């Protein structure tokens, strides 16, 4: 997602159901998609990896980096990443203890993005994923 005054947010979407996840830790997760056991990196680490690749690519554009000061060489706008569980509700996320594997504020759950979800609450959840120290906006060019 790209917002001119907020920045870039990389979303790692997972269509897993709660019963797909056998074990979750800050490192690897054991999942059983389609009945086949599999070990994968924590989804937040997957999101971080993808975000860093995007940021590195964007830094190649001189219009998008700071040219002086403390943040020289860094992007001129904020960026962040999160995980979206399209088939796990916040209640399921909390009850399963997944918050011990991924910071709850870095996750969007299925029930938080339905049509009946409060738009301001959803938007606030997304904006809260950006580090407070990162500031800057994108201009049209």
C-alpha cells in the first residue's frame, strides 16, 4: 500500500486457517497446508524480508532518498510492513497465543477488514504500524 502522506506499507497476506498452524514461534512456524507438513519463516520475518528488498530497490532512485543530514541515503518517506491473516479473526489470533510469535499491532485479522468494520479503526490500525520516528511525504513527481 502506498499513501502520499503516510508512506509505504508492505502487506504479507496469509490465507491460512487457524488449524493450518501447528506451531508458531518468533522464528519458524510449522504449518500444514493441504495436509502436508511444512516449516516456514515467521510471517512477520517474511514481510520484513520483502519490505527490505523493496526499500533497497527504491533507494536506487535519487528522487526518493535523502541527500544530506542524519538520514542521508535513506528513503524520504516512511515505510513499514505487517501480516494480514485473511482467515483468522482477532479472537482466534488472541486465543491461540499467536501474539507471542508476532506483535499483535503488526497484524491485521480477517474480521478487522470486513465491510462492517469501522473504517477509521481499520485505517488507524494501518497507520499505527509505521515507526513514530519516520517522517516525510511523497510529492507527485
